C-alpha cells in the first residue's frame, strides 16, 4: 500500500518542487533575463522595420509582468544600448523611447475650457489679479453689456478686473452654477453665475458669460468674453407693450428706420448734447440736493444708533 502511494505521489512532488524552484529563480534573476532578451532583440533585429520593433518591444510579456521600477531600469539600459549602436538605429531608438517610456511617465492632460474658467473665477474670488493676467490673451476682447464700451487688450481688461475685485470687497464671491463646453474643436465655454455674500445670494446679481479661448503653449487663455448681467429693473408686460410700439413705428417708417440704424451713433451723440445743454442745468441741482440730503439722513441715523447703543450699555451696567 505504501509503495502504491509513493508511486503516485513522487511525480507530483517533483513537479511542485520544479515549479517552486523556477519561480524563485525567476524572482531573483528576472531583471537579468529581461535584459538578455532586450539585448538579443536589439542586436539581432536591426534591419527590421522600426515600427514593427516598437510594437514587439512595447507588448513584450516581460514588460507586462515586471513592476514599474524594473521596467524603468530595463528602459534605461535599452536606451544606452541604442545610443552605442550608432545612427543606423536612431529611428528605432526614438520609437522605443516613445513606446516604452510613455506608460511609466506622468503625463498631465491638456487643460479643458471648463477647468480654465473655474480657475479664472477662483482667481477673482481670491483677488489674485497677477494670476488673472495669465488667463488673458494679449488681444483679449472683454464685452460687459453693463458698460457702454467694451474693454480691448490685456492691459485694459486687467485694469477692469482689478477694479472689479476691489469693488467686491472681502466677503463677496462669484458662485458658478453651471459650465457648458462647445465641441472638441471649438474652445468655447458658457457659464451661469451669481454673487454671494457669506454664502447668501445677493439680489439682482445673476448673470451668464460666454468665453472663447485660444491655446498658448500648454495653457488656454481667454480671447473673447461676453457678459450678460441681470437687470434690477423688470418692466414685465410694459416691455412687451413698448416693444410692440417700437416695432410698429419701424414698420410704418422703414426709410427713417434704416437711416436710424445707419447713423445711430450720431443720433445718440445729438441726444446727449441736448441732454447736457437743456436738462443738466435743471436736473443736476435737484440730483445734488437729494444726494446731500441722503448723506445728512445717513449721518443722522448713524448718530441715533450710536446714542441708543450707549444708552443700552449704560442701563445694563447700572443694573448689574
């Protein structure tokens, strides 16, 4: 009985011992084995097409099995062998460098328009004007429809953003709701945003912006911007009535309408001159009077509040 058991067990034990010896030998000498195979590939296949060799080497079984540190050491020795082999293997060496080292290197992806716009608003919230300039192109064109004229050029846009961050104070921030990107070929981003003061939304500060970006090296910069801000005046149905009146006048007098559109800048300048000559002398004293009256009222209210605060502190200290 023992002889029969030993007869069947001895082959299995010998096979298991062989496998254990083979794996222990491989763990101690796998770098040497891989280097030997790499040298054999380099020295015996110099006339093979470089693209084919790059595929064979990059999908080698040892390249898959070995860890990152061993693969880096193997790649280093391969590069040294290629450099010694002369100009004949120059193309082959370049292909090997591209195919073997690209998997182990840390490659930072190109920034997307949404990531660039997020960083842009983050710099505004941090009041970091110098860093903001890195996201502006030299020929940046910034059009905010709350202003009569757009801002053209990097310096002018930087000056506007500096005034914007100064006017926001320390507690007001932009809160970006959504960012929408265009196609892969078009570097376009649309943003919905509003202002918040200590995580509370400020009224009438909702808006949306459209950005067209351009690539400068490894980063994206803003080349064109259009900003639409919520109007605090909401006429509602009155706007529809006025729109109907204006469009009916356009249809009734088409020639005058075409002339108006051709020379609207001149018409605006004439209206401004009429306003400055006839209306400003009458309106400016009234406006200045109400402005001064408002300042006086504010000062009076602040003094009254200080008196009330002093009285409250006085009575609380006397009771204690």
